[in-house]
């Protein structure tokens, strides 16, 4: 068993982006600009946005945060999105989820300019992805594909089982893994809450992607010997032995599953860093498209 080191790989990607940003600025171009809208004070969202801002600065990008209380109206939020759509200095932006219950999330996502939709959630980008056209890909699946490629994981002809069918991870992940390219070409099965004998399906996987959002859901009996396991989940579990009072775990029972694997992503330090790296990659892509560079 070996660990798939998302932190090391994401650091390499960020160094590449930083060098590219520096080169562009040396040629007289402005730096890429990523913005984010944050509504409320969800702990996980606060952590993610802080990491996004830190990493933007680290690679030389401009980062802007538009922060609002939970009682902002949907109309007001749509006005903010319209403002960012029209702002020539903003290359891409995200609307951090989850949003308050009084918001129509689908309406909010659909209001984002598809060419600035670096989260890849807009129906136009999802449609382009489904058709195999150029699109902004949701950051987590995009990051996982880059992780598998750079780690040298063989995917062509392999059986890939994706646990979870969300539009954020599961569905785009399945589409990407089935694509006709050297770093995909897998045979893909999507499992979900209505799958009959999910454990039996999971045991068929050469590459198992766990994105169900349930801590420790994937147990050793669900994983065949020599499989590659990608753990997308991240959860805070109470732990009195830790100074923080909690520890981070994934959707996989790591201690029991890891010994059976050829390779596995840890939590933390696996998929998480790659999500931020992919967001930076999408921002650079939006910037180049907007500025007609490359």
C-alpha cells in the first residue's frame, strides 16, 4: 500500500501556475482575478474560502471576497452575481455552497456567467461536460483526474466504481473517467442509495471513488485486494485525544481499508488540496479565454 500524496502534487501544480502568472505579468499582463461569494458563517465554507484566498495570493492571483449575512435576500444575491458577471476585472468566481434555505440554489447557479463559472456547476458547463466538449469541470472531479494522472495510476480499461451521484462530484467524475483519452478510458459504474448490493458492486472496482458523504462508510469487505481507493469525504469526528477536540476522517475506514489497497488517498492531504489546485487551474483557464492568451 502507498499513499497518493495530494498535497505534494497540488504544490507542484501551484508552482507551475505561479511561474505562469509571473511570466504573464513580466509581459505586461494583469494577474488573474478570482472572486468568491460567501453567505453566512458555515464552518467548512469559512475554512475553504480562507484556503482559496491564501492559495490565490501564493500563486500571484488577485482574490476578492464578497461576504454577506444569512438574511441577504435572493434578489440581492442575484444582483451581486450580475455585478461580478459584468466586472471586466474578474475572470472567474464561485458562489460558496451551501446557501441559506430561503435561496433557490439552482436559480443562483444558473445566474452565473458560464464563462466565469470556475466551479463548473452551471447547466451549460455540465451539458458541455456530458457532450465531451470543452467546459469548466467541477473542481473536485477535475482535481481527482489530475491526481490520478500525475500519480501514474493506470485507468485505461480499468473498472471504476463511483459511490455517489451528486452533480458536484459523482456524476462528473463518472463522465470524466469514461472519456476517450489516455488518462481515462475506464468502464464506469455509479452506485447510490438505491443500488442493490452496493458492497458487491464496490468489490468489482479496480478504482473506487468514495463520494457518499458518510464517514467511514467504505469498509474493508467492500474493497478488493490491490484496488486504488480515492476518498472524497472529509468529516470532523469528536476526539478527546486531540488538542482541537476532533479529527478529520473520510468516507473510507482508512485503517482497515488501506492495507488491502495498491494505493489510497489519505484524509486530510489527498483530494482536498487538489480541489483548491483545480480551482486555480480553472481560474487560469477563464483568464486565458477572456484575455485571449494561448
